[in-house]
């Protein structure tokens, strides 16, 4: 029985550490209740979405003429991918699904913004 308790305690600690690590990696400062976490992710996503839009416009402006239409196509497809991928998480069970979906929106938007910022800088 003592071994079981030890294993259960270790598993719980590892789970808690993984959760804290995931939250820290995803959006620092987004903790609290489910509602607070989702609102925090939404605010951070909105900020990154503004950066993404600015970077997209800059990348379009700085792209070679033959690249512009392809960037438009890629961006439309990326939005479809992001929305479909994050919907997968939103359709999960329980309140964690709301957090996972919000985290998905945040992570993907941030990653795409950083990618487009780099593209705008290269051209």
C-alpha cells in the first residue's frame, strides 16, 4: 500500500509540474480559474493577432510581385488550418477543452506572427 501511495504522489507531482510548465511555456501569467485563463489567452492572442496583421501587411509590401498572391493563398489556408486545428481542442471534454482551444489559438497565432515578421525582415 505504501508503494502505491508513493507512486500516486509522484505521478500527481509530475502532472502538476507538467501543467505548470505547459502554462508557463504557452502564455506566461495565464493562470487562475478557467474563465480567467481563457480571458488571458484571448487578450494575449489579440495582441499577437495585431502583430500578425502588421507583419502580414509588411510581408506583402516587401514581397516580390510573384510572391504576393502565393502569400495571400498561404495566409488564407493558414487561417483555415488554425481554426480547424483549434476547433479539435475545443470539442474535447470538460472545461479543460476551453483552455486547450484558447492556448491553441494563442500558440498558433504567435508562431505565425513571428514567422511573418521574419519574412518581412528578409525581403
